[in-house]
């Protein structure tokens, strides 16, 4: 009689780091859509266009549910996790998709998910999922520092809320968003203490937004100057003065998202190189 061998430890504890069948279906759907809707001719047109995207394409992506992939179902989202979003971001990287998807869904969306109050989530997330709200994060300043001390924009407490004054640089898509997530500091505070994140209407009096000319025109960057901008007290994300930890979590997600786009782009470059090598004649 044959003796069955017990599975080895290697087989018993082997982990599968590949994407699931559902995620591969999502990838195919995204690739098919982007191949049709974002050819290189469209990308080049948007590089020359100040807005950098079209409302028609934005609406189509919203109808596919991409804006709400990682948002809870109660807010009109799909309730998926960040890995599912990474699949779509890789496909966007393959075609160098222009537009405010990254700034809205990752920078702004994660800020609301991680730090928003129930009232803030109820107010903004359904609009984000429907494609009716665009957001971005305003962090970097002229000092070019990414640490907590780099946040110098003044957030002065007043009776009815806060007054914000300062300059933000290289803010993604600030010229086309509805809402800015602005990092500010309580006067006299130091380090991570005293930093707060504010939800600021992009068209508020006292805000001047200037589109910058940069090397990569698929991702539009702006200078945003705030001069004594009034912000209601209920527009603070999380606990006032404790926003640095939240900001770090947002930036960490942003790093993952950017890496996903770069992996997708690198994969496409490799495919193009192999295709060329097969037909190249010496």
C-alpha cells in the first residue's frame, strides 16, 4: 500500500503574493478602458492643456466606480481595499494618465477617510465617489522641507474658526479642485505639535492659485498663496494641533500610489523595449 507523505513545511506555509482573480478582472477592465480613453495622442493634448483633463473622461471614470473604490459602501463607494486601488493605479501608470485622480482619490480621499468626522464624511465622501468633488493636499512650502518643521503656514485661532496665512508650493491640481486639505501650524508651536489639517474651499477669498510650468505636464502643480483666509472651526480634520500624524499616514499612502504608477509605467517600457528588440535590424 502506498504511503502518503505529509506536506513539507515549505508547501504548508507557502504564501501567495499574487493578485486575486477579481483583481485581475479589475486590471483587465481598467486596461481596456484606458487603452481606448487615454491613448498617447490624448495624453499629449492634455499636457498642452492648462486643466490637464476633460470632464467627459472624469465622468466616465466615476461611472466605473474608480473614485469610490476604497470608500465605504455607505458613502457610495465600492468598499474595496488599497491593493485593489493599486491595480488601477498601475494601469494608469502604463498610459501616463493625466488628471487629478491621484490628488483627489489618494491625497484628498485618504485624508477624509482617516481624519474626517462623521459629519465631514457624510458631507464630502458621497460627492467624491460620484465624481462631483475634487480635492488635493497642500503640504510643501518654500522651505522645501518634508518634516514637521517644514509646516510654517500660520493657522491663527479666532472666535469663529481660524485664519490661514502662508504659501504652499507644488500643490497637485490645485487649479481644478474644489477643496484643499491645507497643513497649518498654531503660532508658537514646534515640531509635530500644533500642526492641523484644514478643509478649505479652493475659491475662498484670499486664495491665489498659480499654475507652475514643470517638466512633467501630465501632473499639474501649483503655487497656492493664502492671505488671511477664513476657515470655520468645523473644517479641521481630526483633533486640532494633532494633524502631523494624520499627514504622515496620508503621505505614506501617497508614496504607495506613486510607486504603483511607476511600476505600471516601467512594465510598459519593458514591454515596448522587448517588442522593439524583436524587430530591430542591425
